[in-house]
C-alpha cells in the first residue's frame, strides 16, 4: 500500500452497506452486497465476495480506501471501450440480454457454467455470433474446466473466431498447458489470465512462465489503481481492465485505472452496470455506443437508504471491515 491508512473509526463512521438487485443471475447470485466509503476525495467501494477470507478481502478494502482517500491518476483518455457481458443463459435468451447493451462491439460470453455442458456453450456463442456477426467475441470459463475439457471445448469454440479465452482452467501451470496444447494442435487462440493473476500471491508469475497472452486485471482484488499499474508495468503483457461486479462507484475507479494505462488494446469488461436493476446513484455509470465515460461517481443518500439491507447484514460488513483492516495494518 502506497498511502497511509486512515483511522478505523473514520472508516466505520463513513461506511454504508447496500444490496443491489440484479436483472439476471450472475456468478450464482441475484443480489449484490457492497460497502461504500465516503472519504475526502470522494467515494470508494469495498465489495469482496462474501466467501473471501479476510486475507484476500483486505486487498479489496485497500482499493476502496484508496478511491475514497486518494485522487485518481491523471487520465490519458476520457472514454473506455467496453464489452458486453453475456451470462450463461440459454441461447433463446441471448438476444434479450444483449439488447440491454448500447451498441455492443465486443461480447464476453460466460461458459463452463456448473450444471451445463459444452453443447449449451456452443449454442450460446453461436447465437451471439449470429446476432452480432461483426462483434469481437471472447469466452470466460472462470476456471470451470480441467485441462482436457478446456482443450476439447476451446477447439470447438475456436470455430467462432474468438478474440481470446479467459481463465479456462485453474492456476498458472494449467493455463500454460492449455495454451501449449492448443498451439500444438495448430489453434492460435489467445489465452487470458484472470483468477491466476488476482488470486495468486505473485501475479507476475503468469508473465514469467509464459502462461498467457494477456492479463485481465481488476482494481479491487489487486489492491487499487496504483497496485495494478505497477503489476501491468512489470508484466509487460497486454491488459484488459474488468469489473468485479462493482456498483457504479467501483466502476468509476476501474474506469480511472483503464484511463491511466499507457496502452489499452482491448475493450474492457466495465459495462456490468447493466446487470443491476438498481444502483447507488441516480444516473448509473453506463456505456454509450460501447464506450464508458471516465468520471467520479457519488452515491446518492436516498439510494443508500433505499438499498440498505437488514441490520444483521450491515453489522456483518462492518465487522468485515475491522477484520480486513487488521490485515492491512499487519502488512
């Protein structure tokens, strides 16, 4: 962490817990909880997924504190190209989901969903390609396959001219093996590392082992904007900035990160605001014509009140801040 921690009492006094309803199930949930922090520079977000232990979740808290207490870096661009995100819905639902996006030029498609098979993945990708023949398509398996399944599935899915495949298997060595087997089979499909970067104690190992062609990075899981900029500079790989299913407050931090990168060759995964049926501000941070504006977002007091969950959940999040804060102090 490159900044001084504010007192814990200040954080707790200016923290607000919200629960956002979602339009479709995503990552197995239909409601998204988050804790927002109001600080001297604006608003920050702490929304580590509820199953994460304090050691991992503390990086998310660090990012939220950074956003609330530190200025965003000077932007190199004022808008960010973004992809549409297609959850693992049935092929018949693809059109309805993608219609909610404004001019999708790039579509990220979830595959390897638990309880589904390759046939459903192929149908979903095929329908996206049929509806948007000129769009760049990419798939994200969220570590859902083993190496054999991944190679088999990606050989079939590569027929749809994919831009890249994101985290087909767990770990870094698994990624390297999948990438090598595809190359041996004559399939030049790029492999992107996501969980292998953000859940690893050494994110740069992906680059050293040649396990991926690019990195998908998120501001919250890696500790904030400055931490990610440092990783990107050292890794010397192309970077895609993505959302961790953030509210508009978290999305504004992610957009600020994308705006500060020296190069941005791929559309970013920052259009997830469309997945929410409500948000913490009156005008959610949404893309126009496939581009997201770079701007600070302030939470609306009325929304904070409307979206506040029951006191038991508020108390749970405040205790979590205390636990994660202890981790940051130790570090």
